[in-house]
C-alpha cells in the first residue's frame, strides 16, 4: 500500500513539474492556461 501511495505522489509531482514548465510559456490569463489549471486541480482531488 505504501508503495502504491508513493508511486501516486511521484506521478502527481511529475505532472505538476511538467505543467509548471509549460505554463511559464503562456500568460496567466490565457484561456488555455486556466483550462489546464482547472484540469490539474480536478486530477489532484482524485
């Protein structure tokens, strides 16, 4: 069980870092960025 939770945390961390890297290329008020943030937040709540 611990291994599974560690793996899930690792995946979330990777997604977060990848997303932050992509987001740096766009302005914060870009609709695509807002959509990606909402999508990411939904993923985190799972």
